[in-house]
């Protein structure tokens, strides 16, 4: 998963735009799954995919070559850990999938703001 994520980054646009598109896709799947029961396949698949995205992001953030500031990296890794735990609760039916959607939307807003601030080129 990490290698696929890194390959996509190399081949398609800025890292921010790639990450934004990925979060948009997985968030859309979570929104669709919100109408399902936690034991339904589409629900489980969406939550699992979201957890995989966050795991890949966490792995990337833990690399020394990652250019983000250390404090931001640490905060995002903490969020990734929370997503992992909360995803398990969500799949058991003990937590609301909407919190995962909200976190992803917040990340997308941050990515969009960073991308808008980057020089065109």
C-alpha cells in the first residue's frame, strides 16, 4: 500500500493534490457507507479502506525524508492512530462513522489550503 501511494505521488500532480483526491474518494465511500449497518460489506470495506489510507499516510509521515514540520507530522500520526482505534469501534457498531468523515473533511480542507498557498508552477 505504501509503495502504491508513493508511486501515485510520483506520477500524478503535487503530493497535496494526490492526497486530496485520495481523501475525497475514501470520504465519499464513508459517506455512502453511513447509510449501511456496520456488518454490511460496503460499510466494512469503506472503513477498512479509510484505515489503510491513514496507515499509508502514517508510514509516509514517519519517514525522515518527509518534508512536513515535525510537529505537524506528529499531530497527523496521532490522528492516524486514533483513526485505527476508532475504525475498530465503528466496525463493531460502537461508534459513529460520521466522526471519520469529519476528520477526513478537515484534512481535505487543510490540504486544499496548503495547495492554494503553494506557488503555481
